[in-house]
C-alpha cells in the first residue's frame, strides 16, 4: 500500500511538474514574440547584380520580432540611391524610418527631405516607398523646390529614382516654359 501511494504521489508530482513547465515554456515563447534587436550606427546595403543600389544609414536601428516583424529607425535615417555606375543620384533623410518586410515597404516620417540628381527638393512629413511596384508616394502635404519654382500640393507619387513624379491637388502658381505648352 505504501508503495502504491508512493507511485501515485510520484505520478502526481511528475504530472504537476510537467504542467508547470509547459506553462513556463508558453510564457517564455510568448515573451519572445515581442523581442527586438538593437544596433547603433548601422549601414544597410541593397544590391542588384553585385552593384550597390541603395545605402541606408541609421544612428539607431531596432528590429522588432513577432507576427509581423518590422525595423524601426527612431533616431533618424539617411538613404543614398546609386545609379548603375555607382554615383549617388538621390538622397533622402528623415527623423524616423520604418521598414515592413512583409509589405516590402519603407516609410520615412517627420521632416522628410528628398533631393534628386537634378537638385529638386521634396519636403513632406511622410513618404512611403513600395519596393514591389517601385513607387514612392505620400498622401500628406508636399513642397517641391526646383530651379524655377516652388510647388505645393496634397499628395505625391513618383518612380523610385524621382525622375518622373506627379503632385496631387497642386496649390499655388506654376510657371511653365513656352516650349512646354501643348
């Protein structure tokens, strides 16, 4: 009888231990969902056929894990876009940046400034780059400064090298050269 009670006690102790361990394992697994990795003074390179196309610089980079992981650059981001011969064509700076790999999308926020190879300057509070379709766009107020004019609008769309863009809901006066009028 004592032997039977000892076996039952051992079984219950083991069963209870396993249950507690499973609970602890689930707790630890759940905690890992929100884990992140942090880096300082980070450089990220995007290449195509061993040529650098984009170089991204961030003072601080935080990679958040979870169901939909994302990368955050909370202390500013600078992006350099290179042409096929390795020269910088366009630059983009912002106070914050976010990369959503599952959407193939980068969002630059707060004091966003993009400068094209032609010297045209775009200023806005949010700019989104979708890598899948190669488009850069904003639904926010934008200001574009060219050699001849300053254009304001609510919304913007461009190809990723800024060689062709469209300003939505243009505000203000637009100066056209005589040879550009149809």
